[in-house]
């Protein structure tokens, strides 16, 4: 929220004798707040609160109560103004509320006025509606003292008004908010409370909900649907026609017809009809596309376990937060967000991250602590969450039981729902070009008003009939403000759109073409945009007591000799076998393929204590020789976590030893190894490959006791005293077009930024190879950590090449670039790289630092869809004109938020993006900027021409009026 002027400032201003001089010396922001305090505050005396406090879509909410007499007066005003008053209320929603209602507390309100807390401060209003639970009385005998209702631990029960069993709610941007009588505020409904501990989730929801609880939640939370209706053409048409400029055109045309000025009036009508038709067609196409995109989500069948009813097959739209899902089979599309409480799953989260990489989800551990479940462990809580819209590739039950998950969020509260809402309700953008155009038009209106007054005086004094006087006076306005201006401005845009279509670039928002010419920063997704999908294995460097050996290149076709390193490459991964095809992380896939081993499931005769009968087994191929083991069974996985930077597996050699293998970031893996097993040249050897742009993974292992139960072994026990094995060298190959295009953009002084959901080290490597970061420039890695217990939030800077750490607490918000970077810290000689987690912490705790970081921030990795949108918005706040180029569903929000969004895919991303390229590479970006600049120059020229044309026409009108003013005294004399 913006800060209001202090009471002292307001008192000084109101009591100042020299109000005018004091006012003009105040900053613009303070003047705006003082205006709101004195003039707008009169209408906002009702209870004031915040909706979604601290979130991106935060709003102020004011309570109002409708008054019958005011409503009657507004109705009379609408009739006597011939519909002009309702039109004004349509353009100004706040005026509608202020005219019809009186301020009151939120608890008494039947209407609420909402105002965004951003720079735009957009108003909207909503009616408070009632949900009646009395419908459940006959079915369940629901009374105010029913045990299900009396438990006020949950928001749902706190929202029920007793004894009449009613719930007050509002619906804002597809999200339902209920009135919490205990806390006296509107709160979001449709998700489990964040304060719940893991023990509470297991205890309360581990056995499912009763039928009464399900029905109450279903009635209050609403259906679990992401429903995007296709907007009727008549609605789109009315919304477009009620644009103020089209209303002015209608007024002008009527005036011209009355003056028998038909030809020009017909021309304006035809151009307006074409313009409106094209706009309505584009909006309708977008609406249909988005509807088809989410249509399948609402027709999924789910297995739900009730506390008394047992397992039932239900339609997904009846799911409620707290329901217990039973996941069976493979390739299940998640209809909601759910937290896994038993069993494990392999999930494809491509819809969220853009990386079609199977991710292993583990069950939420049951801990006695009362700490909220999201913060109970160091690892990311998302490893326990199955997100809506993602696909469960494989569900694995524990030794005895089923895979169970508790519904966390439903409908538009889910991850997919949030993505769709970002498309439906993008934040408004303030284009400087259009803002300046409106200012110029207001100047013309001001001049026309002076001319109209002058004309009125002249013609009245000359004795002209009243209707003629009014016609001539109003004609001055239509001359000064050219109604043909919008049509003229679109001329260059239409031709640019045609040329783009011939180049395979399709546009659904032609107005954005002009903005393309103003771009000075372009953000790129990585996978599938800058690079080809996946990584390529370059080689492996093994080590022994004498240090690192020669590089084994797989390009030669020679097989890797048997040993612990070969066993690690064959088994230390999260690959799965699905329908006879091996699927998983591209890195794991390349590593496994290099061994030429095969994957299968163990037979019924396979029996190891504490291990499921059908475990994954890797075996050497038939052509392989000198392999002393029949195969390796993967018994247990400690999945990869970006926070931990490693993964570990426990395996069993057929007829041999039980082993543990670790794979991860080289420095991290080396820290778990016995020091004597790590070569002394480790740092220099690693630097050789990282400076060449390779991605390096380290491998290590240890022997375990055979008699230990695998599930009894903790991660800390397994990941200790390891033996270092060697380094795996991989490369992420760029698309051929990437480097030349980036060089062209950089030479044109257009900044390039990478925003990816992929690994940070991979992103840095790609940035160097693509030329986004040149050879003589340094990369500074920024790591920010949340407040943890007694320690405050902190930031550390690491010079990537030298691994030199500089750490600062939240009281120290500076870094001495000159000391850490060569070239005297010259701007552009260094680039910042950070992850989505660090970006979030900096935004929350170091907001003053954020603009300084973004000025040189080039690499942003592990970014969620929401964080991508936020980053684009932050760049816009720094007065950048931002373009975004991506190809995945996870880019939708950022594509919509950017001034110019360019999709390289015709799937989900194309729905949110104004531009879609048929060619799946970034060659379209410079082409689009060139066409944008051409259209922009044309628009400027047309603007100048139309403005000059209106001025000349106005001058002619004034000369005629002036002539009339000179002859009317003569006429009087003759009479």
C-alpha cells in the first residue's frame, strides 16, 4: 500500500495561507494521496481492510450498504440523462457505489468496493451473497450445535453464522472469500489452512472426511472446477462499443449527418465497424482457446476414501479440501493440489516448470512438532505436493497399503487455476506511447472547449437560431479531436501484421506491434527456446589414489570398463520403466544410455527384506563382457533436491555387496567423501571444465552392511564417509540460431535475460556459450536465505569462477563490486545470477536491493511461473519495455505480463501470448522488433498528420467564425 501523508503534513497544508505555492512544491505522489485524503476519503468512510494481504493481488476493501432513496434517484437520473449516467457508472465503478450506497462496516455491508494497491489503483465492486446451509437439514439433521459445525478450529466453521446457518461471501477474480466472524474479515476459502502441522494432517484427514463434512465444504468452497466460459459475441460487442472513443465517434457521426456531411460520416462508420469486428473476433478466438485448454480438467474421475463410506469413484468437480484421494495405476492427471501422505509418486511437472522431467514425490512425514507442515524441514515442501494439471506417471505403494494424498486446494486456488487466472486477469500496463497520445488529445479537447465558447458567443450575438448555434459549437469539438485518429493509427499496424504473418508470426493483439518497437529488454526461457531439449554426455573422468585419470570419451564408441564408476552410472538415477520405455531426467537418461545397460523389473523370485517384490533392476546387455555381476537392484532412493544439490540410492548387487551411490554438485559430493579419496587437483580439474561451459556432476559410493533394513537407514547415515569416484562431463547444446540472434540484440543495445525453471549451473553455462555473458565478464552468484529461528535473513555473493563467498546480513545491503570484479566494477563487466528462492527472499526482506540487482541481473534459474511473472513486473517498474520469449505452459503468466509476449509453441503458451511463431527458435525476436519499429514510425507520422489536419481544419473554422463576428455589426446597422 502507498503511504499516506502524516497528520502533521495534512494539518500544515490545510492551515497554510499560501496553499497554492505549498501544493505545487509537494511531490506528485504526496499530492495524489492528499487529494485522496480530502476529496475521495469522504466516500470511503466505511470499514477499510486488506484482501490477500502481502500477496501479489493485494486489494483494499471497503464496506457499503445500499440505500433505497439513492437507488431511486440514480434510476431517475438514468432516465432523464437518456442513459448517460449508467454509462458514466460503467466507466467509473467507484462512482456507482458512492451514488447508490452509504459507507458501513464490512460485517454489515451488502456491497464491497475493491481497490488494487498497485500504482493503477483500479476500482471494482462486488455484491455480498449468502450461502444457506439449511438445505442440508433434511439430509443430515444439521443443527447449530452439530459437532461438525461447533469445531471452530477451521475457517469454514468460523464463517457459519449461527443459529440460522448462513455464510456471507464474495467472489473476486474467480476466488471465493467468506466472512470470518471470529476474526472479523474476509478470508480466502478453498484450501487447507497453512498453520496445520503434519501430525494434524495425518490425524484429521488421514482417514478421509465424513459425508456431512464433505457436503458442508462442497457448499461453502464451491465446485472443484477451472471453468472458463466462452464469452458470448454480444457481450464482447457491447464491451467494445462502450469504449469512450467509440461513443465520441457515434456522437460525431450523428452531428455530421445532421449537417448533411454524409460521405465522411459513412467512411468513419465503415472503419469503426471493421475495427470493432476484428477486435471482437480476436477476443472470441482467445476465449475459445482458453476454454478448450481447461475443458478436460473438469471431467476427471477420482477415487475418494470417506471416513465411513469407504472408497468411492467420484467426479473431480465434487472434491473438497481435506478429501482423501487413493491414487492407483499410471498416467493419472491430477484434478487438484494434494499433499502425499502415504506411498510415493513419479510426476511429470512439465506444465509448471516447462521441463518434462519426471519428479519423485515422497510422503509427508508424520512429526510430533506443531510447526506448520510447510516449514517443518529444510527441504522444499513441494516435494510432498502433487500439483493440479501435472501427470502422475507412476504411483508406488508402500510395502503394504495404497498411495494416498489429502486434497490441499481446489478450483482456481490450485497451481493450474492460478496459471489460468494470470491469463484471465493480467495486470494492466501503462504504455507511454498511448499515455502521451491521451495527454495530447486532452490538450486538443481543451483548445476545442475554448473554441466552442468563442463560437457560441459569436453566433449568439449574430442572432443565429439556437439549434444552429449548438450545431456549430459542437462541430468545433469534432474538428479539434479527429474521430478518424484510431483508424489512422492502425494503418501501419495492419501492414506490419500482414508482413509478420508471411514470416510465420501470428498476432492476436495488434496494438502490441507498436510496443515491439520500444523493447529494450528481452527475457528468454532456456529449454526449448535457447537450447535443444536435454543434455549430451561428453565424457567421464575417473580417479584413483594417484589422482584423476584420462578423460573417457563416449564419442569413440568404446564401452566404459566395469567398476564402481560404471555401477554408479547404471544405478544412481531416478529413471522409471513405463510401457517398456525408460523415462526420466534427460541427464539421468544420457548417463544410463552411455553404460549400454538395460532396465527391467525384478521377478517374483526376487526377495530382499523390506523391499517390494517388483523392484527396479538394471542389467548389463548381452553383448557386454567382463561384468562380474548379473545385475543391480535399486532398493531405495533419496531423491534429488535443488536445496541439497545431490541424490543418493541404496542398491544391491545380485549375489554381491549392498552399496550406496551419490550423485550431485561436485563440491557438495566431495564434502561427504573421505578427504584422502578426493584428488588434490580436484578444484583445478573442476575449473577446467566449468570455464569451458560444461556441466559437471560428481559421483561417490560406499559399502553398506547387508543385514540392515533399507528403510531403517537414515539419509545422514548413508551419506557419510563416501569414496570419491570421479566426474561426469555434460554439455547443453544451443540451437544454431541462438548465438547470432543474441549477438544481434546485444549489438542493438537491447538487454537479454534468461529466466528458466532449470538448474542454475546449467543456466550459467548456457548464458556463457550463447554470448549472453561474454568471456571477459564475471558472474556473481547471489544466494539469499530466509529467517530461520534466531538468525535473520541474509544474502551471500559468490564469484562463480573463484568460489569466493561474501556474506551480508539484512542490515548490510551493499556489495563492493570494485573489490570483487576486475575492470574497476565498470557497469556491464559483471552479471548477477540467482535462483527463484533467492529472488523471493530478496523481494521480501531486501526490497531496496532488488532494483540494483536487476540492473545487472542476467540469469534467473529455478523460477516458478509466478516468480517469472513477478520478475517481468519488477523489470517494468525500472522503466524497461520488456519482451518475453518462451514455449511452455509455465511461461504463460510471464508472456501475459510482458509488454510483448512471444510463444514458440502452439499449445498453452500461445493462449496467453500476443505473438506466436511457427518457427520454434528465437529468430522471430529481432524480426518482430524491426516490424514494431517500422509500425511505430508510421504511427508517429499518422499522429502528426491527423493532429496537423485537425489544427488546419480548426483554424479554418475559427477564420469563418471570426469573419461572422466582423460582419454581424454591419448587419445590425443595415437593419
